[in-house]
């Protein structure tokens, strides 16, 4: 039977008083780990990562997140999602007329690149995986940022070494990235990372458990 998903709504100036409502989810999520939202300029989409089934479900909201979405099961992207554990989320880039999604895989050293073409509602996007050159695994949640014309993907890792995987794609997300590890002494088992640029300085916030 459909499972319920809760949507929280924050109106302008009302972060302290959000309201939420439940929406029946016909996709019946199997261990929902994260959802990544993206707008293509007209329509909203959500991409749900299922931990247990290691699959991705796309939610089509149309022009408003207030709409009840239709769903489409993208499966494991043709077998690219592997490893047995799936604690990840997806970041999106539009280059020219084409949309791309990128994310790491928890149980491997692999990064997955998804090519949607001109439409995020592509029901059969192509996907490929490549290993990051640092050898870091246990890739968790991530943040994609742009600086001086370059794309950078930062992924928190929970392998126990307290490291952040940094991937520099240069001027195109389709390039083979330069990879290095940023180690945080005294911390281990990183779960998530978020970056913000403030007064011309970049700051990163990382969770550790």
C-alpha cells in the first residue's frame, strides 16, 4: 500500500512556524535515505534514494511543490548503483542544454555520473561510474559548488579517517576530475557536508558521528 511522506512548508519570515502535511506516496519507498530537489526553470523534481532497494525514484511536482507528485522508478540506473549500502544524495548541473546528476556510492570508491539530456524527466537517463583516484570509500552525503568557473564536488566519507573527498571538475562536469582528500584531524565517520561563501571566503560545515 502507498506510504506517507511528510512535506514541511516554510513561508517567508516563518521559519520558526512551519506547517507540514502528509502525502500518500505510491512508490512505497523502501528505506528512504534522502531526497534531492531541483527546478528546471519551469517544473520541480525530487529524486529519492532508497537505501534498502538501492534504487532512485523521481517525483514530478510540475510547476509547484504544493502539487501531489507523480512518480517514476528509475531503478538502479542500469546496474550502476552497486555495493549494498546507499547513503547518498544527488547534485545537479546544467551545461548548455543538458542536465547532469552526480553522486558517490557508499560501499565503493565510485562516483556516478547521470546524463539526463535536455529533460530531467527523461525516463531512461544514461549513467556511468568511475573510481575516485584517492581510494576513499564509504562516500556519504555531498555538496556541489562553483567557484571561479570551476565545479567542485565535496563528499563526506565515513571510513573512519575523517576525510572529505574533493573533486575538481574544472570548467565542465563532464571532465575527469582531479581528486584529493582533505583530512580533519581528530574527527572520524563524517556524514554530511555543506559549504557557503560569505564575504569572499568559503566555509564548510561537516557532521561527524
